[in-house]
């Protein structure tokens, strides 16, 4: 290699750019530019050509808004895909589809045609839904949502979010739930356990057809009820304080007779007594709620026996503070009493997993539980990292393996059926367009939700995958292709 070529190859992009600019500006002869940088004249011309090309591209006129970007072959099948996309992706109403066809495609279409196309797609979707193998579901989440005061039965896989049950019914009793769970069982549905709220029909239906499958309690609804009671008492206490202050101001500012002063003083004493009682009760219930959320129902917490003791203690304390006039506290205590074992069932599952990890890593169970309890601390706190150092020193080379295994055990121990609430929020965008829900429409929505890929999720593993793909571990064609359509692709 010649010295000139070697020097040219080592020049930085900034120097090459400077050479091209000098050539275009004609500020120096080409021979002087080549001699200054110790390169050949040919190399100088090459840099000049690159600079000229970059300038031409920068000042080239941009394409107008009316320029044709690509050609789209509009066929009947493509229009049918557009109907599905508008309804399912864009949540469009039937009349919205009619208006878009009229205004943007200059094509008339009737509401009946739209209904028929969706109905045909729903028939195919129902066949796909019913052919799905549900044997891979380990934890099922059951709940009921409503549309126009009509119940809709819902079942979702806790791990993949696959919806295996979406059925509008007239009643939500034992017979109805049992009937549709039998249909799921015919598809291989045999979970280790399910999670549901305290609905009597739901639990009775599952017990009738799956007597050996336990139904755990949903911690979301009971915590929500507890919070509502605590917040309601706090508002009552604030109101009592406001009334007491106003009464004191009235006594101070008004010129009253002895009889009126005596009456107001009695009212003031009663107001003070009521305020103290409400403030104390609201404070106590708030403390009990904090213990309930952070010690009893927290995922990373003590063993089942200790949780049961705390649970019973909280129930007893609520009973002492219920009284005759506090019906909300009585209802909460009764709900806790009736659902105790179901609500704490997740703790028993977690205890079994931690015991298995202790055996696998040949460690004392308490050490593994210490790592579990360590996850309760926030990773930005000093206590978190102090405990991290202690555990790392104690376990040495086993620390990271046990830590990851405990994290996975916590992640795979669901406590709530809140995924049903998430599905409900997504379905609301479709439900509000209709007064009534037909079976075919729900089958199409179920199919779409199960085969549409997540564009974003709090769980990174779900992004870019559909619930069916997460359930089966296998890829599948696009949902339009599954319905028999050939998607348009630009050349």
C-alpha cells in the first residue's frame, strides 16, 4: 500500500468533510489541498463528489402531499378486512364505518352488510376459540362483569392473560357457571386452582363440576372494601371536627341568654365526645388496614400460620369497633370471617414453593424466607442494601441463585383476579357501542383479544406477543390471516 493511500485511510470524517468543502469552495488549488493532507488528487475529487451529493440531497425539493406513495389494490376481501379493522382496532360503530366508506372511498355500504361480515368472521373465530387446548392453564381467574345490567362470565389465564371464557348470560348462579366451566373442561381446562371474589354462584358452580380444584380468594376486592370503610370513617371524623368548630365559634360570637348558653354547652360536650370517638375509631381502622395490607395480605410476608393469627386479631379488633351504628364495619368483619381461608390460600402456596427452594439449595427454610421478606423493602432504601449485604455474606455463591428463584416464585403466585378488571376496561370500548351483546360478537372479541399482540405491557415478556402465543409458547399467523384473509403488503 502506498503512503498516500495509508494516510487517506486514516483520516477522520471531520477531515474528509473539510477536504470536500475546500474543493467545492475553490479556496485553494487542488494540488495544494492534496499536498497539505498528503493524499492524492483523486482522493480529493472523491471527497468533493460526496460533499456535492450531500448538498444536492439537502436542497432537493421535497415530495408533495399529493405524490403517490404506493398503490393499494382495493378488493372486496380488502374492504372486509377494513371493516374488521375499523370495528376491532379503532372501536368504530357501524354508522362510523358507513360514513368512512362514503367519504374516503366513495363507496356505499349498508349496516346489514357490516353486520353480516362481522357475523361471518365471528363464526370462524368461535371455531378457533373452541378448538384451543386449555390444558396449559395452571391458575384461572374468574369474575363477572356487566353490560346493561346483564352479567358476562369471564375466565382468564393468570400467566398468559388468555381469555378462555367470555359469555353473556341471564343468571350468574351455580348451574350457569357449572355449565360453561364444563365446556372449558372439555377443552382440557384443569387448573391447579382458581382465584375469584366471594360470589356464591361462581364458587358453587366450580365446586359442583371441579370439586377437587380449590378456589382462592381475591385480595383486590376485600382490600378495596377495607379501604372504603377506612376512608368513610375518616370523612365522618372530619365532619365531626368541622361541626364542633362551628359550634364553638357560635358560642363565642353570639350574645346568648343563660338558657341558650346552657343548651349550646351541652351540645358542645356531645360534639366533643362524638368527635373523639370518631377520630379514635377512624385512626384504629386505618392502622388495622395498614397491617392487613402490609403484613397479612402482602405477597412477600410471614408464613401462613402467622398470617392467620394476624388475620384473626384484625377481625376481633373490627368487631370491637363495629357497634350498632357502624354497619359498614360489621359487613367488613363478616366478609373477612367468611373468606379467611380462601383469602390466605395464596400464602400456603407460597410456603410450599419456599420449602421446595430450601430443599433444592440445601438451605434452612428460614434463610429462604428471609430473602422473601427482604423483597418487601424498597430497593432505594438503605435498609434494602444493608440486608442485601448481610444475606450475600451469609449465602456467598448461592445468593444470586436463591434470589432469582424466590423472585420467580413470588412472580408466579397470583393473589387477585384483577386481570379480569383489566379485560373489562378494554372491553368497555366495545360494549358502550351496543345495548345488548350477542354470543357471536363476544366470540369475535374473545378471539381478537387472544390473538392480538401486546404493543406495550408492564410485563416485558409480553410485549410483541399475543396471549395465545404466551399460553402455547408457539407463534401463530396474524389474526386476520387466521380468519382466512390475505393481508396487504407493500412491494
